[in-house]
């Protein structure tokens, strides 16, 4: 990576210290490439140091499952997250009823086992609507949130040894561009899901839970979320620039230049550093998590049938 006073390792360490990263840029500016480079660095830190980083990647378009490094993936089908309704009577004099929407996730045993046995895991989700995607992601996040919360409650924050990094890739749903980071927006998802995600998100930094996300437009994101992230900004559209980016970069030496950034060029706002990410090079290939579930076939000595044993008693 070509850079100015920053390296991938320094950047990854800074993200873990601060908490989260949000990458902003138009389509085709290299956001996915940047996510992959950073994710590779987080995993590399596990090999070179005693860091305990666990990476959980969410995608709805099968890009990472073909293009990322060796990592187990679990394919979540659309029917694995089901919507349920329960009727609620309003009052005795009113004959109308309303429905309370909720969801259920199937294959719970398989998902839990995959999270337990694998150091890192990629979820490729076939889920077709944003609400159910949000429910699935929030359920996975809650699993780690609850585990780390109980550890902190019993033994203190210093007892939490593992950083869990949630990498949220852009999503494409029914040809409409929707972003995983928008799952934190109450205008996109139900209020119930949003409040649950926001509570976990507000406490996640102290519990060593981190988010690395990307989007095309900063102005569409909920202020309660984007205000807590470090920003890395690539080439953006003029509308977003006029409404948000221009003000954020008002003291940056790249304030005007950002509109003409090349693919892979970003300004890291906290240090006002321009970074050029090289093209990601795949090392190995993702594989289905089911391969880790498979146990070797053991030769079992065949027992004689009941009829054979009875005959043997008369011989």
C-alpha cells in the first residue's frame, strides 16, 4: 500500500482503539477492495502477535465467498429467516386488530456451531428484504454482545480478551441498492430492531466489539451511528459533498481533491492522511463451513443380526 505516514497495521490498530470505521465513496471507488485489505490485516495480526481478533463478515451479494482469502463461509438462505405475526386486540369496543411483526431464524444449531468452531466466519446471505437482514445481523451481534457483557459483569472489562470485528459489506436487494450500514437507520428498519441495534452499538466499543462498514452516501446514514465512527472518504457525488463531506473536510488539505480521487484513494479524516490501497490479492479460497463439521468415517465392526445370534444359541 502506498501511503503517507500510515500503514495498514497502524490503521487497523487505530480502528480497534477508536472503535469503528465507516468508508464513504461512490460505486467503483474501491470500497470492497479496502474492506478486504483491512480484514486481511486484522487476520494477519492474529498470526504475528497475541491479538485475539475474531472476524465476522456479512454480505448479501456473493463476492467475498469467491474473492476473499481462505475462510469458512455459511450460506444463509432466504427461507432461513422467517417473518411471523401475532394479532393484538386494541380494545373491547374496537373490532380492528393490528399485527406485531417478528422473525425467527432457522438452523440455529448449525449457526451456533459455526460461530463456535471457526476463528473467522463469512455469512453470505440470500435474504431478500432489509428488515430480515437486519434481524439476522443483530442476532449474531447480540450473541457476542451478551457474552462479552456477562464477562464484564462477572470479572470486569479487562477480562474481555477477544476483539470481535464485524465487517459489513454493501448489499444489493432486488436490484435496489441498499447498504448494510443503513440497517442502523430507523427510517429503513422497524423501530424495535433499530433500538436494539443502537443500544448494542452504543456500548460495543467498551465490550471490544467493532464495526467496519461502507456506504455510498454519508447523508443517508443515521447521525447516531455515523457520529461514532472514524471516516475514510473516497470520491463522492456532488450532492453528498455539498451537504456533508465539504463541511467535514473543511480544514483538510484534500477538501477539493477528494472529488477527483482515483480508484483506491481515500482520505483518512482523523489524521487527514491520503491513502492509496493496492488491488487485493487473494490468498487461498473460501470454503463451506460444512467441511469443518464433517467427521472422519470410522470403521465400525459390524455386529451379527439378532436372527444370527439366536441361531448360534442352538448350534
